[in-house]
């Protein structure tokens, strides 16, 4: 096992096992993941020890001996766990408590001497960035404006992201462990306790309120506190990446916190059951979220997504293997346009798709058009159906492969395309990913998905819904290049009541394309629950522009 810092650039062989240890103000946490050849990763081991590093630091300014002993005991145990789990590389980071402790250097030396772990103390803004990256990527929210709020034990991080880029990063000295003194230990805090915590939170959140003009499309809440609140007062849902999340609305959160405030500490422990270890910190942690929502005018939070440890994993892969989640789609589009196969080590999946398309003599110009149009549709449809970049990559892969079945026969070519995708050796793809792409390919034609179809019917409900959504988009794109003329240059989407309007920019007559869209656009209307209308902006030879409106109501097949 090798211990490295976040700045390490030595490249190990993959698949590999990476261990990430996070020394926080409340707990010390170990996460072990397996990184696969396609640069996805899966959790193989997870362990947590509640050490409360921040309690002594925030009271006295240093890590006292009992706290050091608890932390070192946990880290020694983690070292044994890493060896048992055959971890290849271990990263250890420390946040606010170690950052602020006057004796942090002494503690870091002891950690290395007793465990061999090198401690990387990360700044607050970097903590905010890594947490935001993990949250947005794990939930597939890489477009638009997203606010990520992470309430840790000693600090709260706020990150405003726009199209996957951080625009503002804040790390505030405000966390539930710091607020414990504001809560009476001998009785229920009551309304007076709520008011006092809110007063402290408003003061501590001052820098956040000064960026009110950055209005987010979505707000994510991460951390153990947020997950606990989501379980207690949220409504469960799943992200496009399959991750379970909860939606917490402000009135529900307020009601929960007022209910907790009417209980003393022992009653809270009893009531919280499996969350009893948060009996003292849940109320102040929840009040940080609630106060931020009140002052920023936020109605709801999406609770879930990955946090700091997963951000460290993504950061490690980007620096060591030079990969990022959005790269695959960008490389696939670039390669399809230029006709070259990507040569980067981490482009194995793109190579597989393009090589397969060429083996079966795909129509490059048509496939490029059908690659461009669903990409444009997908990006604009994110607000209507929660989809992530992995879903975009599946859609783009299907766009390149949808017609390869013609290599066998024009009759039922969509069935043949599905068969080839399922039974070819697509390097870098897991079986479930091949099944997703194969089903999207099958349903690009006029045949609707049915639970009676063997390959589709055995998928989980979440995956079936994903296939319907992506097939609906691919159908529209394929219909818009029915004659393989490439006349439709661009498409923009406008939602108007119960209608979805497609604004098409064309360079020729597309009567046959519209006829085909009438025949196969019904799946799109069904999954998005909107009638489909079309407006055509046709660029004539004299550069004049004419507007046409084709009413699609009731015409979907």
C-alpha cells in the first residue's frame, strides 16, 4: 500500500483500489473504492469513527491528548482495513479542525510515525470545490447554475457552479460542532434556542447573503447532517445516475427542527434511533441549512450526492489519469467529426464505439447529424427530465450505432442493431451499459418499448425509464434527418404550457422529415408529457427567412 498526497502524479495500473481518509471536525472516515478500466469506480469498503476533533480545537485552540488518542486509534484501525482490502494507494486529508489547531504539526507528525499516513491539510475553498464537483457529478448536474451547500462539523462550504465550473467558493467558520454551546444541555432548547441559533447563523452566513444575485437553478445539500435530514423529512427520488436522493422543502425542515427543539438531548437520542449519534449536532446543523434557505429565498433542497471523499477521488483521477466525466462525450463528438479514433489511454470506450461503427459500415454523415441533434436536444431537456452526462454518452453512442443493423438486413434493421451491440465485444463497457445502448438503438425506429420484449422487460424500472427518455430523443433526431440530407442544422426547444416547441433551423425543404416525425414522435411526447409542435426557420438561397408552424396536436403515433 502506498500513501500519497493529492499532488501525486505517479500513475498506477488499473484496475486499482484507492483509499480515501477524511479527518473532519466531527468524524474520521475511510472510503475504499475500486477504479475500473473505464474510469468509473465502485465502493468496496466504508468505515466511520466519531472522534469529535473539533470540540477541543474550537474550545481551546488545540487538539487535546484524549482527542489525539481517539483519532490515532481510528487511523491505526483504518490502516489495518486498507491492508485487508488490498488498497494500492491511500489519500488522507484533514479539514477545519486540523487546519485551525495550534498543534496541528505535532499531530500530523504523530499520524505519520504511528500509521505511515501522510496528512494533506486542504484549505476551506478547496474543500468547497472538491465537494461541489463530487455532488454535481454524482447526480449528473453538469449544466446550468447549481448551488452546493455542505455543512460539516466545523465549517460550512458554499459553491456556486455554472456549467460544471466553480464561480464562487466560500468556506465559513460555521458548523454544528461550533454551535453546541448555544444549545442548553440540561433541557429542551425550545423556541428561544431556535431563535438564538438562527441569530448566530445569520451572522455567520453573512458572506453567503452578499452573493444573492447568483440565483441557482438547483440547490444541492451534502454531508451527513443533510442526509440525516433528508431521511427524516424528505421525499425520496432517484437521480439519472441511479443515486437515491431526497427533496426537502422548507416548511418540512422547519417543522422537524422545531419538533427537535422541544426535546432534551436524551429524548432526541431516543427519537432519532439509528441517527442517535447526531442527537446534539442535528438541530444546529439543520438550522444552518434552514437559515440559508430563508435568507436566500430557497424553497427546497435536493439532498444527496457524493461529497468531499468522492471529490478527492475525482480530483485524483483527473490529475493522475487525465480524465473527467465530460471528456468522453466531447472526444466522441470530435472523433466522429474528424473521422479519427481517439488515442488517449482513457478513451477506450470511445474507441470501441467508433471502431464498431466502422466495422459495420455506418453512414458517417447521417450518424454525425444524428449525433449533433440529440446532443443539442439532450442539453436543453435537462430541466424537464433529470439526466446526467453518462446518459448523454449512452445517447451519443446509440446515435452512432443506430443503423449498423443494415449491415445484416434492411428488414428489421433496428433489431439487428440491437443484437450487434449486445453481442459485440465493446471494450470498456459493463454488460448493463451495453444493454442500455442496445435498447436505445432498438427503439430509435417506430417500435415502442414494451415490457413484453425480453431484453427490455428484464431491465429495472429506472433503466426502462432511462431507455424511454433517450430513445424518444434519438427518434426525433433520426426523423429530422430521414432523407440523410443534413438539412436540419440546429434545433432549439421552447416549453409553452402543455406543448414542447421545436425551433428548427434548416437549409432546405424537410417535408419528408416532418412526415417521419409525425410517425415516430409519439414516444417523445409521451415521456415528456407534452404535445410536440414545430417551427421551421428555413434559410433560403437569397438568405431570406420564412416561419412555418406545423400543429402536432393529436398527430403523434
